C-alpha cells in the first residue's frame, strides 16, 4: 500500500507542468505577483509570502490566492531567497505553470470596431519582448501575435520586463505569421510593416482604420515573406546620430502615433 501511494504521488508531480525548468519557473516581486493574482489567468502552482510583509498585504494576497484555488504559504524571508534564488522578491514568490496563450480565433472574434494588433516576427530578446507588452497594455492594443518558434516565449524575464502586462494583453502564438497577415487583410485590417528603409514616414500612414503593426527581429528586421505581405511599409524618421531604434522603442513610437491620429478624428 505504501509503495503504491508513493508511485501515485510521483505520477502527480510528473504531471505538474512548469513554466520552464525548476530554476526558470519562478516569478517574484510585489507588483508582478499581485498583478498576476488579480488577473487570475496564469496558473500559479505555489505561492510564497514573506512573514515580514504587513498583515494587510498577506491577507489580500491570501484572499486572491484562494479565489484561484491555491493556498499561500507564509515563510521566512530567507526561504523565498533560497527557492527563487533572488534577494529581490519583495516578499512575494510564485512557482508558475505554462503561460496561457490566447486562441487566435477567440481574439479575432472579439475584435473592437477599429482593432489595433501587434505582430512580432522573431523577437529574441526577452527584455525587448516584455517592454513591448508593457507598451501594448499602456496603449490598449487589442492583441499581440508572436511566432510559435524562433521567438522568445513568455518567461519570468518577459513577465518582469512587462511589469505584469503579460496578464493584461492577449498574446497568441501563430504557426505561420504570413498566413495570419493574409487572414487579417481578409478582415480589412491594414497590415503595416516597420521597415527602416521604407519611403513612407510614420506620420504619413493612415492609422485611423483597423491596423496590425509588424515589428521584426532585432537584427534582421521583418522576414522577406512577411514584409511582402504587408499592405504598407513605413519608417520612423530619425534625425540624430543613431540610425534606428530598438524594437521595443519602435513599437512604443508606433502606438503613440496610432493614438494621436485616432484622437484627432
């Protein structure tokens, strides 16, 4: 009986999927964990709170955890440091399951009158990726599409760089971004590629209509097949000694221009 019980427990542990390896499945930080608890989208497998936290913060976190069906564990500060291998946890540490990417059909079916999408082609830097998600949340982007391969996935680094915005923006993994762009064009969504050598400047492009902005790889830009599928290619005018912006900064500039034009209507 004892042996069978142990095998059962071992089987249960093997079925518990993690965000990454044991060393990469941890999220930490007060704002990030509280945002993740509030959104209640991303499965939290284990939640640890420092006994040094104020009682009201512990109570709020425990209540949010209970709504997600998990029990928060109150531990010494050093326990959180040992588990997460960080001294920057601010009293909040969570072991995460796989990130819940949104289904493409579901995202497209709930499109607003003039949706704004972001398509990312082979973004490898998790900090760039996270910063773009943060900007997408700030400018109310309706959804972000990323490649299923050759693309930084949502990791703890991405989550921290996004300041928790991974919980507020719908992120879709697409097997084929070219097919996606064609499907968006069929829905009368204007697909706009960010290309630094384009003739058309950003402010001359019409963003008042439904739009999908395509941002390419940090080094090589948008792949040729996807670039050819764009309705229009535009560039951000640069006047200083730097020839181009990084992907995250470019995305933020694009989002601001969309907001500026749509507010002027």
